């Protein structure tokens, strides 16, 4: 049976509001001057298990890797305390 689409053509879908759990992964390499620089932009991961697994794999190729999670309500700009899931090597101050 046919159902109408969730949005009207030409309109953006409504953004979800409420708390979510952000799981983030970053890797760092040393630049020519010895300073740590991001190897790539921070990646949002689908779950903690995959974040830890990917971080362990990346730790073989980068000078530093970190994965963390935090509760957040992005629509309100609210972010909870970070919980470190995995860390290896050198990580700059991320605050």
C-alpha cells in the first residue's frame, strides 16, 4: 500500500531533538615541526565497539589515537562529560 512521504517535496525533514550519545574518533601525526596535527577530521562512529576496534587499528599507523563518547543534545548545544574509550600514543590537549 502506498504511503505519502514523511516530508513535502522541497522541504527539509525535521531535525531530531533530544539527547544522543556521540562517539568520536581522532588520530594525530607529527608534522615537520614535531607538533601533533589531526590526521583527518574527527569521525563520528556508530557504536563504542567499532570506535575501539578502529582506534586500535589506526594506532599502528598514527602517532596518537583517541576515541571517546559523550551524551549530547546538539539542538540545544548541550554536551556532557567525555568518557575516554581508547587512547594510544601522543594526544594534544583537546579542551
